[in-house]
């Protein structure tokens, strides 16, 4: 619930600037737009790596449990 309120508050700060990605230029110039895309891409890559590592660790734990028995 708290997260939803924070997101709603964030979107109201800029008004119509978040109507679609084309309006992103109204709150940032081209350099900031490229930086925003790069940060988003880095976050997506990090999330994928975290999820893959989590799956790998759970598989290793299952193999260890099987070997102990």
C-alpha cells in the first residue's frame, strides 16, 4: 500500500510529462534520456542475473539434500 502511494505521488509531480515516453524530453534533455535508458537496462540485467543465481542456488541446495540422505 505504501509503495502504491509513493508511485502515485511520484507521477503527480510531473503532471502530463508521463503521458508516454515521448514526453520524457519535457523533464530531461537528450543526454538525460540516454542515461535513463542505460540505468534501466543495467537494472534489468542485474535483475536477470539475481534471478538466475537464485535459481542456481536452489538447485544446488536440492542436490546437497539428496546427497545427504
